[in-house]
């Protein structure tokens, strides 16, 4: 079965491609390499002993996208990762996010309909819940006004897909609302490799630990949490990747009659920024220099997932610990530095 993965050389995308190949799917990747590297393709091939088809393509280039779909036939489903994803950057440059995350989704859906590709897994986010009323967050929690343009693009994206499902008879979609993916493949051949300054906590931690960064900034220490820092649900990226396989199987199953579904993909528990720092120091024996900084616009106080729906209906659950995730991220950082010194 042939699956198209947009943004397939990114952090989550590349790990999902590995899981797809290991599960026996044929994979086509499109990626514009704006926040990824062609070296990731080599890592995927080294891990799986398979080289997926790759096409360098920007989904904003509509004519090239149309040409791609004319060339590549018999695609059974699409997993759509390709988007800009940093909360802070989206606050500073909202138009980039609306253009890159919304217009490209519309282009993709138009081509899918044109070529009768009826199965879509959408990379959504827990940011759609805003500041939650209660924890853990269930899929029935209200969708609140977004606290960032990034979060808003995920809300709008889900609405566009839901409307498409209603209007197109055969079209079905699952939106996976990710919490905070971290870690790397245990081979250390692929991991989180942000271009420029990291926008996420863990790569900033690993880059600080290895000496690329002088110190880590902890944004806010006066939140109403046990230690004053933000609380998040940190999930190993391989557990997240495996959720896509479960969702794909559900989506294409003949007995699945639901047109649009959402699932929270997290661990079901939260850790504060300071807890992540202390756990990283414990598993790596590396002392991290850090300082407290002003709160960052767009950050919620705390969120973590209720995962029962995904556990029961997808038959999926997390297998890997926070210690494993942080250690794998550190091993990836070290391997990358050694291979690029």
C-alpha cells in the first residue's frame, strides 16, 4: 500500500516513515527541506534498509504539486506533517504561518479530491484546546480561542478537513492532536534537528549540554504549578510515530464508517520544565546551565492528555519512558556532533 508523507524528512515525519516502512508500507516523501535535511533520508535508509521515494517539493507551489500528483498514482492515503510549527515564531510572523499551514492544506485537499485519494491523517496539536479548563484533557474538551497563530492554524485546519469530509462522499480523515514529542530513534541515525535556534525545549537542552548554546532559558517561573514552570505532556517520538500506523489502519478499514475523528496522542501525565531539566541531568550525568526568563507569549500554563480514547479505539498506547526519550535525544545530539565535526 502506497502512502504519501508530506514533511516526511522532519522530526516526527522521519520517525513515522521508519515505522511505515517497517510495517511494510511503500512510502513517498515530499519535503521542501526548509526545516530538515536530505541527510535524514540516508538515516531512514540505514535504519530500515529501504529507501523511500523522495521528491523535493514545496506545497505552496501549486503547479508543481499538481504535476506531482499527475506523476504519482495509486496513493492509498496521505499523512500530512508539512507545516511551520513553532508557537513563538508564529506570534512574531503570523502571515508566514497562515500561508504555509492553511493554503498548503487546501492545495493538498484539492489534489486529493481530484485524484480520488480518500484517506488523510492530519498532524494536529493539543494547542487547539488553548488553556484547558481541567486536566487531563479529553477530546471532548472545548476548542478555545487559540493563544497563537500556530494553534489557530491547527484549529482552522481541522475545520477545513471536517467540512471536506462532509462534502465529499468517500473522503475520511483522522486528526491526531499531538502533545509534546521528544526523543530520537535508538540507532541515533535520525532525531530532532531544527534549523537555526531551536524553538522546542529538548533540542535546546541537548544543544546546551553539548556546548552549542551558552545556557538554557526557562520562560517563566511564576506559573501556578508546583515549581512555577510550565507543565507539558512529553511523548517519545517513536510512540507518536506508531500512533500513525494505528490511525492509518483504522482509517482504511472497511468497517470504519466515521468520516472525521480526533484522538489525543500523549502519555497521560505532565512534567514541568524544571522536571525535564532534572531528569535529563539524571539520565545523562550532564549539568545544565539555565536561567529564568520572561514568560513567552502563547504558552499555556499546563496541559496533558487523557489517552483512553486512543488506547481503546486505536489499540495504541505508549511504551517508552521519559528517561528513555531524554537519553535517546542526548545520544542523537552526540552522534550528530560526532558525524559533523
